[in-house]
C-alpha cells in the first residue's frame, strides 16, 4: 500500500448532493463520525464522484435505478467515472475500503434502490468495484470502544494497555479509564466525581464496550460499566483469558455472561464487534 486512504461516497462530506428530503439527523451524525474516524487515524479521504448528481442534477427528487438511470447514457457515464477511480487506485495503491451509503442507487453497499423496492447488493457504481472491500457509512462510523477492566495492579494495567493497543491498531478509538485522573489512594471526593463524570460521558459516547473479566470474580467497577452499557443498548464483549469457570455452564458470573458475548482470545473481539476489519 502506497498510502492509507479510503474512497468515499461524496455525499458523506457534502450531504447537499443527496436527493431532496432524504437526509435525516441520524445520517448527519453517521457522516460526521465517519469523517472524524478518518481524521483520528490519519486516513486520507479521496472523494468519489456522484454519478446521480452528474446525471440528474443536484436538486433532484428521490428515484431508483430502473426509473431514472437504466439507460445507455448513464452506463457510459459509469464507464468514465470508473476509469477515473481506477486511475487513482493505480497511482495510490489499493484503498482500505470504499465507504458507501446504503439504499443509494449508485453507492449502496448492502442494499440499493434498483427498483421501487430496496434489494440486496451494491449500487450501480459500487458494483463496478467487486475487487475492493466496501463498507456502509453506518458501519464505518461505529468505532469508539470503552475498555472496562480492573486497573489496580501493574499486571492489570499492562494487560489493559495491550488490549488498547491491539484495538487501536485496527483503527478503533479506545477510551482507557486508567489513563483518566488521579489513581492514588489519597485522591479527594472532588476527583472521584470528576473521574466518574468522564467515565460516564465516555460510556454514553461509545459504540461498544469491551470488558476484561478475568479472575475468580469480575471487578466490581467493570461489572457496573457492563451493566450500564447493556441497559443503554450497547454491544458488550467480554474477554476472559482465565481458564477457571464459575459453574458447569458458566465461564463468568451469569448476569455478566448473559448481558455480553464472552470470548477467550483478544483476536475474537474483532469478530464479535462486527466492525469492518480494515
């Protein structure tokens, strides 16, 4: 790879390119988080052209491929735009992925309006690149991890840091509680409140919680964080490298196991998170 970059559907950086009336607040949130992720990890954004804007104009009504785009003129435009994108790839090397927007007749990743009903598959433009990984913006924008775990011994903090670094290597932004605030036994109540507030804000902002649940019993603070995240509808992944079990059919406390997915190796965290592997 000559450079770390993504090919991005242009409406992510300029929602005005979308058809009239289809952009919601949730879309803008996803678009902004997607751009933030690229900025956080120094990923260059290379905007792809918008075939629909070029062909139908900027102030267009929502449509589908069969109704407005299934003609020779549009196919010729796609040929031209594909050639331009292939030239970029030839010069820069293969991108991490193409970031598309599901439902788009041109740039859908998993679903597209090929007709009046959404159908599985890529849009007309993205289907020209079957050799390149494509990720929907709603998946790419989910990258913030809250790493919950015991943090009271050198061994614990070193292990947490190891998991932190492993996840960040996969372009995941990890909040590590042990790096926040005074860790001494003499800290004041005001510091307690400040640390609690920072952890709570990070739990609210994160997309996933990864918890370390080694030991005879899971750490009490970790258990609270897991429960809070579960109640908020967050995906919780528990890592237990400890070979001991708490019961015949339990790796860890029943309540923690039922509210999370328990994995035994750090490599399995990525599979269970469901984040696109870049």
